[in-house]
């Protein structure tokens, strides 16, 4: 054989309880290394290039030639090994010819009755000054979604704000129009909504239940922590009202599990205490955390030290999650759900999310944005619901987002999970939606390694957990578990 070399950025080894696990970076697939694969991999890690003679000299006494050859072929097929003289292959860029939407986000009102200190929305205003979307814009948005989703059986409409419940007449009109209209085309439409819960009433909850809305509540934990940032426009804490409405919501709502999203800011970082209050005291199905690092008021953003401490606390909660999963229990920690789903299904991302591809957001004037976070920002728009998507302009953005080689992403071991990170986070912090979220990079690599350890431990103790708890949670079909348990031989 000609001399071969290890393509280090395509493989990452993590040892877990005596199991040598190799993550195939381009596909996030996990392989358990047997003895020969472990010896071959370790040898190539030590040497810049290895030919047949050196391979026989180092490993010929431990393994027979056929076994070594089979192992090399497996590594070559995965592009973990490559001819030492072969040039580096550029990352393939998938051409974007159409935008196959599955989701449209309607920004139904720029007004909000809360004045959260960390809010990223650049167009946010008070309820009295809120600019509401009209039905014709919403109707045209849904028709655009149906047109772009011609090959899909299901579509999703997300109502966003401001506080979306402040424009309930529009939400009711959209649902009344969308359900029969989708049915005419043989499609099912799902509805999603994120709310601060201040305007919830029993009548609204029952209506949402009847239409099977996917509901998420924004709430930051126990009273002292929640009220620190989530105040009314008049400056009063909102916890008492929100908690009362949440208890009412959870006692009546049966259509789908209700989750809560927490924003962690400086001084609001008690991950364990917040989770336990929201999950165990109030009864949310699951709790997800989002650290604030690029909000408009820097004093509320987490600095590097606080961010690192938050990730350590998330790992502590993650260990509790693993212990429960091994017993067949689910403690409802959204971040761990997503991490394990990425690992179990072998996530392979060319771009960080569906923004601009599977999803677009619409403002009150009908202009199309990459996602709801960009509505009201100074970033470009990509057409209008009246005229359609500016496909060439949007395609240029998506194609550009696929290659972040100049930023260092090409050799990152979590590039297929992260793909550079959130466009809006990069834009808000660095002014460039393509820039990687540098402040997260090392922490995210460590978080993924933690996820690999968690995955292996749960698979060893209770593999059914993935089938019973994770697969029902995701809308897309789960990849076969066998794909992540292969042994390289």
C-alpha cells in the first residue's frame, strides 16, 4: 500500500468506561473501536504517515494481515485515513435551487406587555405602540408556505412577537383559514406559539388545546430570579401572575406536553434550582436553557467566566439526567434531549439550522427574514409574501454559509453538529452572521464530548430510553440505532 495519513479533523476519540468510542466527524456517527481498530488509530495518531512496511513492523505481531487490511479499508471508506500525497478536498457546497419551506413564523405584533432586560428584539415596543400584522399578510404568508412545501405532508405555522397573545384575533383568523386550506391540498397544519403567559385565560387554554398548539412558555425560574429581568412595562415583577397562569395552563392543557424556555443572564444562573422549580414545583414537561451572551445591554450578558460556570452546572444536571435515564426516567432537560438526539441520529449539518431553508419569518409588512430573531434588524430581507421569495439572493446566503473554512470551522470536531452556530448570535455579537460564535466553541466541544459519554452510558444501561423518550419528541424520523453502534473491524 502507499503511505497513508490520518485525517485528524474527520475523527475524534472519546473513552467512556473502558469503551473506546470514535466519532466520525462528518456524520456525527459513533463507532465502538475493537482492539485492532484502536491499535491502528493510535498508531496513526503517533505517526505522520505509515506505509505497509511500518504497519507490519508495529502491528504485525499483534494482528494478522487480513484483519489489518479490513480495518484500513473501513477507515479509508470513512475518509479517516487518506493517501498521504492526496490533496485536501474542498468542502462540497450544495447548490440551492429552491426553498422547501416547512415552517413560516408570523411576527403578529411588535408590542409586548413585558420589558425583559435582555430582549434581543430590535423592533420591540410597548403594547400601545405595537404594530400588528393584518390578516391579508398572514394569509399570503400561509399561501407562500403551501407553495414552497408542495412536497411535504405537514406544515407548521409559528406565532411570535412581541407577545403573540396580544393579537389573538389574528391568530384565530389564521387557524380558521389554514386548517381547511391545508386539507384541500392533502396537508396537515400544526401551530406553535411562545408566550410569556401573562395573558393566558382558561378560555384561551381550552381553544389552544382544541387546536393542538405546541406551546412554550418563557419563564426564568423562582420568583426572585424571574422578577430580576422579566418585568412589566410599568416595572413590576411578573412572576406571581405568570406562575398562577402556568398552573392553570398545566392543569387544563392535554393536547401536547408544554415546555419552558429559560434565559440565563448575569445573576440568573442557578441551573439546578431553576430546573427543579420549573419542572418539579410548577410541572412543566421539560426545561430548556439559553445563555444570554449578545443582548443589547451588555451588563446582563454572561461573561466568559459565568458562561463556563453555567456549562458546568448544565453538565451536573446532565449527570442527573443520565442517572434517571438509566432507570428509565426522564427529568425533562431539553438541552440534553437535543444533544442526545444529535448524537443518536448522527446529525450532519451543512448549515446551523433551518433558517432560510425550511423556515422563514414574516414581519407585519410581509417582508421575509432568515428567522424570527432577525425581524426588525438591519439585516437584509429575502423577498415579500406578495411577490415571493428572492431565491437567488437567499441561495447566495445559504451557499455562503456552508463554507466557513476561513473562520476555522473546517477542522472543528463538532462542525456537523454546530455548523458555525446561530446566525443571529453571531450577527448580534460580531456584526457578521457567518462568523462562528467563538465564545461558545470550546464549551460546545466539551458539551458534545459530555453528550457522547452520556449516550454510551445510557445505551449500556437502558437503550430503550432513546426509543421511548427521544424518538417521540422529534418531528423527523429517527435514524436506526444500529447506525451508531457499529464496530470498526
